[in-house]
């Protein structure tokens, strides 16, 4: 089903924020909407967005490629994005990340075998005083997890893994 | 001391409309719209000495007065893209004291004649954007936003807009491009946003913290505000303290507070009682301040004083580096960040950050050769003054000052190879 048919109310609400002659401004919120269900942007979804805001598909793809929170490839249901930038690294973020990799048996950028979690290293998330920290990007948006330990993170991962199993 | 910006730390439930109203919330806004002209509002902000809190420190009232009154409509965009490594103050202000920020934004809109304001939040502030949407809806319900406000002719609407993970969108013209639904790449300036901004219309862009200062300035007057801080840096600042300190966090303090007070009195001192080796006062974009003598720590944190020790105060995101940290490791971290965040529009930044990233990577991994340090310094210096926006320039700051002020660290790193 096309995006316009699936989310008529949401699309109308998004477009209402911008002057009608500048509906291109709605491209970013529409891309979030299009990414909501699958966790990544399909070709069809990008075509839908292009049509709604009246720009070319190429322009939409260029935008998707520019911003890190849009994904062109399927990842885990949850993307666990650990900040490893300087302030977090000064508070143990690299060691934290290494422990997560060891515990999950995957490398940075890889997804667990059950498809539940993709582990990613990201740049600053504006929570430098609460490192180690990460955000999870999933079907319900983006959530912060701060002052984390490896044990608490593994607990969270097992909850996320369970939620993926139950949906199946 | 009573907080002026982080008032939620003194008053419970300050992020609720009722509590905010009970504490004189929106009084300054109502007074401005019903009893003052836009020019008078701008004049008070000018007189207060308020300077932009996003990093550049440009006088706020002056920026407002640059708005082109021959071209309409006008817009305001609140910069809530907080992405500088080491900066986490705007998030606390918006979560804890959202109405003071929104009231300041509303007053600014009135002063420049804008009827629409956008709040551009970094995409990661997903939950915060939903929270602000609620607060905006409450303000509409109370008659602070909408048409014909306070029985007069002025109308104002506010909308949040989420970015999607791009540090460059904190640069004001890149932010405008992004808000227009394009890739966030900076524009060639001039023209500047007050004459050619969002949709080609006159636009003022200020940082969240800057707006949060406006209601107290209008309520208590320019002279009161100027009495805080120093002659060149009026008022208070939220300092984001991070790195190797015992108590990292935000500290609202008058400009002119010393690094020592921030790190030792408020921050609880350095972890494991080590000594401070270097300070980055403006996040990853900073020059590295060499702390080789106790006097450096006694430098007051204001725009002019920090310059005397070879750095800029910027957004006052103070990253503390202790004597266990190797500068070749640190520079690799900052360069990696800028390489990742370079938008690719101009060649010096796109290529320069790429090569600096390669060279610092091999130096850090012990694969560097003695010529690498000179090569790295050379690449950084070639970039300086040639980039389209400040990002490229910022990427070289830690590299150049790291090599020049901590040569031993780099010598050691390449001698192992």
C-alpha cells in the first residue's frame, strides 16, 4: 500500500507545518514516517515520498544518503547506536563497546543472528556527562539509554530479543 | 546561587505550565507584545550585552536589528541541533525549562516581526521533540500562540522539525537548507540569513540557550543582566563539563568563573586525582589549551580571557583531559568526528578531513613514520582559511594545537613504528 493511503492523517499533519508552496520541507518527517515499519527505506517508499512533496526520486535518495538516521538497507529491528566520540571515550565508551561486541559475538556494524539488534558506533549524542551511553532506533522511535553498564545493556538486549521473538 | 536558566533545579515541576506561570512565566512576553514596540524589545536585548550561546558569541540584539524590513515574511529558526562533542546544555534547558526557552523564542519573534518559528532539533532528540510539541500545544490553548494574541494584532505559530543525524546542520545556513528539505550543506555567504534566510526570506537563527536568556532580561532589565559576568561577556552561561572529572554535568555560572572553580569546586576535581594535562573549552572544535602551569587554571572563562591562553570559549563545552591521555589518540578521535561529519561540499574540508583521518589513524595504531607528523600539520594548515564554513576550520584546531603544544606525544607515537 502506498504511503499516502497508509498514513493520510499523519501526512496531512506533517504538511500543515510548512507553507503550501514549500512542501518540500516535509521530506524529512515523511522519510521518518516511511521508515517506521521496516526500519529502512524501500525504493517504493522513497518514490512515494518524492511524489508527495513533488521532487525527483534522485533528490530523495540524495537526502537519504546524506543523513545518518535514514537507512537504505535492512538492519536489526533495533539499531543500538553507541557514542564513541571523544567525551564518551574519555569515560570508557571504547571499552564498553568492545565488551558489547564480545558478549554478542558480533563486530561493530553487524547484526545479531536473530535479526534483533544491529550494533553501531555513532558520533556525539549530546549526553557526554552520562557515558557510557547509546540510543536505540527502532519501530517506536529513538530512545536514550544513559550511564549504562555492560550488564544492564545485556539485560536490555535480552528484552529486545524477546520482543522480536514474540512478534514472530 | 539562584539559577537564571536552569531554574528547574531550584523549583519543582518547573517544566509544567502552571508552575512556570506561577513564577511569572510569560509575563515578559505579554508585556512585550502589549506594551512595547519590536524596536524597544530589540534595544533592551542589545543593551543587555547578550551574545549568542551557540559558539560564535555574536551580539544577539545586533543580529535581530539586521533583519531586512523591506522583505517579508520573516522567520525565526531556533537552533536545537546541539551536536558539538562535549555540549549537552540545550537538551537540559529544553527538558527542564522548556517554557522559558519557548517564551524567549516568542519574544524574539515579536521583536523581528516573525509570525512563524521553527525549532530545528537534531534527529536524536526524538522524544524531546514530542515533548516540545505538547508544550507548544499547551501554549496555544492558553492563548500564548495563535492569532490576535493578547487582544492585539500579533499572531505567532511554532513548529518543531527533526533533523536526521548531521552535525553540519548546526551551521545556520546548512540548517536552513535542511529545513527546506535538502541535504544540509552550507550556503555561500553573503547574503546572510537576516537578509536571505529560510525560503529566501529574512531569518534570524539563535541557539536555544540564547533564547532562554531573553525572558529574564526583559523582566529584570538590561542593567541587571550586565551586572552579571564580565565587561566583554555579560550574564551567565551554562558550562557543559565533561571528560575526566568526577562530576561531569551542566553548571550555570557567571562568565568569568575560572577553569579551576569549574573543574575543582563544581566538577569535584579530576578522576583518580590525576592532574589536568589539557582543556578543550569549546568541545571538539577547540584548540587544546596546554595546562603546564597552575596559572592557566585560574583563567576566567569569558570570551576575551580564554583567547589570551590560545583558544576560544565557543559554546563553553569544557572537556577535561588528564595526564593519562595521549594527544595522538585524542586528535584521531576529533578528526574522525569531523571526517564523518564533513558535508562534502567544499574540497579542502572533504579531502582534508579524509587525509587527516588516515594519517592520525596510522599514527595512533603505531604505523606512523616520523614524516607523518609534519605531513599531518601541513594538511591541517593547508585547510585553514580555505573552507566554506567553520566545520573545516574547526577540524584543524586540535590537530595544529595538539602537534604544536604537545610535540612529545606525537614524537613518541611515531618513534615506535
